[in-house]
C-alpha cells in the first residue's frame, strides 16, 4: 500500500487512520495526536482537529475547528467550530457560521445553521436549529424546529440558560425564551416567554365518542 504523503505525515505525528487509502486530507489540515480518522472521510481546507478525537466513517469536515476529545459520526461540519468533548451525529450537519460549545450533544438527524449552542446543551434527535443563540444546559426536544425564515429574511431566536424545550415544538422567530423557562411539547411559540414560566400553545384535545359509526 502506497500512502498519500499528507496522511503519512499525520500518521508519523500520532494520528490513527483506519483504511487510509479511502481517506482524503488536504495539505492545509492540522490534526492532533491520538485522533482516529475512520474510512471514507474527507477533510478539507483550513480545518483544525484537536487531540484524541474520533472522526467517524464517511464524515466530511471543511474549514472547521474541532476541539479535543470530540466525536463526529457520519456527519458534515462546514465553516463552523465545535468545542471540546462534544458529540455530533450520526447523520447530522453543522452548517456555516455555527459555534458549538463544550460538552454538547448533537445527536442524530440534526441540522445546525448559523447558530451558537452553549456548553452542556443537547439536541438528541430530529431537529432544525437555524439562526439561534442558545445558552448553557438547554434541552432541545425531538422534532423541534426553529422557524427562522419569514419569506424574505432570516430571523433570530434567543434561548437563554437552563431552558427546557419539549418535543415537536415550533419556535417562530423573532423570539426570546428567558432563563429557566419550559416549553410544553407540541407547542407553536410566537411570543417571548418570561423566566421560570411554562409556555403552552396547542389546541385542547376533543374526543368524538362514537364518531366512527
């Protein structure tokens, strides 16, 4: 096996490549010691990957900064920054101008666009986070959508620290969710939510007994 000279250089510096002939790395890329790059990855541009990371198979990283001890699984990170001890994926995308903090969990089927996510926050599955400023220790429930486009311009949502967002929530920007607020599952939120408040915005359930007959 004849190794690409760029990959060979990284291996000599302590980077681990699995099936290196299937991996592409630009000459401009910097990778820290004890990081593992799995098969099928493409790492391009002015990317910097920290120490002791794992870049899962078939991931694409372009012009991004990845901190130490972080994991990218079957995902795309472009023109963005990911902090230390943070997980992205599988099957997620971090798009241009996003900054994800330390100890953050971005799970499967998440798209992040032009957003900041504070330390120790999480969005575990199936969400769109666009044009948002998210604080620390925020929970973003499954099926949450940051409704950021009004037909002409992108609008911003601000989520302060310690907010809990339930499943299947629409956050219609521009919007502010203050500290320690809770958003009930299934709600469409169009007005700001005050600190330590519970916001519920959904129709009351009505059961039509005998309707099928």
